[in-house]
């Protein structure tokens, strides 16, 4: 059973969207004694909650008197009718993270660490969670990563101390949260993304800033101040602010962390070290945890070495800013570029400018998916290009050309939805194509 709290008893909530977090939300609210109205456009999703909730579309019923409308982070509030419907009824639109925040006073003593930023969130969240685990504290990871936080057992203190929840939060999740006062809040970076959901870049930056506006003065804000928006947020943070940079990391130490190579991971590590220090975790435990950390699936994941060629799955790189550090992580060897870069999918931008500084590391590009042709034209002046179209063809062609010491890197700089269900399915297809190589 997940989180249950008497704070919801006798209250009324509408839940819109019954994917993983929506289902966990209905479970929590129903088990806590709340009245629940739930809806999803998919009939099979509605059927799974029919015994716990009344089935009705919140956008089509009178919401007056409800305590909240809980929406999935995937619902575009700038376009969906539920936003106006809730506003007219004077009912707050919230997400599952806000329900967790409301339930906190009724849970056993604990701390919350929340991580946001455009790129690197999942790696940094998993790394912080790993360090806390190695230090012996009870801990759970949730939010935008792994299982929904409401669906997980509440943490009980142990001999080390109170439990620590580690949450990865997207800007959409922060938009739906109003009272989460994090013991440690983390900002990695801000580059343009999701602009279809915001009123320009400023709106997206403002969304990230709210995580720090919700903090109390006695808590800690860890901010990587390597871009202007992040520096501006650091200047206004209410909590005690710790500023970090990739340059804080000693390259000799980083060489001993096999899953944390490249300049972007220096920043992720600097942030994780600052968070662990804020939680009073000792230096030896931190150092050992950095060395033993294993990378997440689909995030610079080493899939296989064959004929002295390394195959790396970075399918989670869904925009150019996320791919740029992957290209920078494998510099030339003996003066020769060694990356065979598989790139393309459903483009979020019409350029690869953020990747350009590392083009010199690429021996050849293999373009795939809807953006394949456009990217092939962009890249041809800078490198050899094979317009492969399909991922499996790209893997086979790269394997034929790659020399010992080279790296075949799937880092698409694009969303996956033109050819795959999600970035996980794309990464799995890459791993399967690599496994099939002789």
C-alpha cells in the first residue's frame, strides 16, 4: 500500500488522467477516505478505478465544493478546458506532488530533496538517492522518475535517522505544486524546452523558480550557477544557497567514477556532493558512492563492447542541449574523432547549434526518423553523414565502419514519438540491435 493520510478524509477530489501517477493518486485518496471523481479518455484506464471512484469527466461537471482537481503533468493547462472550468469554480488545480506535500505533516519524520533543471535531472536524482542509500538512511526515489511517490510505502526512521524522499520534478509537476517546502531544493540548469506549454522562455524559467519560492529560510538551495537564468534564481532564493559549478570537481577524482564521465557529469557530481554535505553525509561515504554509482538505463548507458567498440545508449537525450554533453564525453583519440553518432527522431528545434562545439569529436553521423533528412543536411558540412532512416540500419552501418577504440552513440537530440512509444522503447530497440550484432 502507498501513502494514506487522514488529511484527505471527507474531502472531494477530481482526478484527470489515469496513467501511473493518476492511478496512485486515486488509490491514496480512496484509501484515505476522500470522495473521488476520476476520468481518462482510455476506457481500460477508467475500468481500473471503477470500484474506487465515480467516473465522470471533471471538465464537464460542476466542480464547486471540490477541494482540488488533480491532473496528470501531461495535461497542457494552457490549452485544456479543465483550467477554465476549475478557475470558474474556485478550485485549485494540483498534482500528485502537491498531495504528497499536503500529507507530509501526517507522515513519520522525514526530509525531502527535490531536483529540477532542463537536463541531467534523472542522473542527478539517481546519484543523490544512491549516496543517501550508501550512507544508510531510509530513502525513496519518485516524482518524474521511477514509481509515483504516493504509490510507495511511507518511510520509517531507522537508527541513522529520518527517511529522505528524493524527488525528480519537471516544470509541469512544479506548476501543479503549491506547498512543497523542500529541505534541499536543487537546480541544475535552464535551457529553452517545453516552450509549447509556456508563455515564452520567461514563463518556463518562472516555473522552475517556484520550487525555491516555496522553501523556508532555514532550508538549503543547491544551484549550479552556470547559466544566466540559474544565477538569477540563486540571487532571489530564500533558503541558504549553495552555488556549485562543474569546475569544482577534480578531474583526477572524476576519472575514478566510471558512470560519471564528461563535463556534464562533473556538474551533476558537484550538485550531488553539495546535497549530501547539506544532509551531513561524510566525505568517505560520498567518495565511495560516486565510484560505485551505475548509470541509469537510457542515460549514457554502456550497452556492450564488441571488437573493442563501445556501444552507448543515451536515448533519454531528447533535445540538443541534452545531447551536447554526450558528444563532449568522448574526445578524439590520437587526433582521430571516434564517435559514430545516431541522431534524429521528432525534432524539438530546427538546429543542432548546442551540439556544434563537439562536432569535432564525431567521425560520422547516422540520421534517423522524421528529422533525419533535415539533420543530414545540417551536418554534412561538418562531418560524414549516413541518412539511415531506421535505428536498426544505423546500428548495423555504424558497426561496419567503427574502428577499435570508437564509440557508437545513440544520443538522438529528439523526442521518440515518430517511431517509438517513448525514449525507453527507443533505447531498448537500440540495445536489441546491438545485441544482434555478430
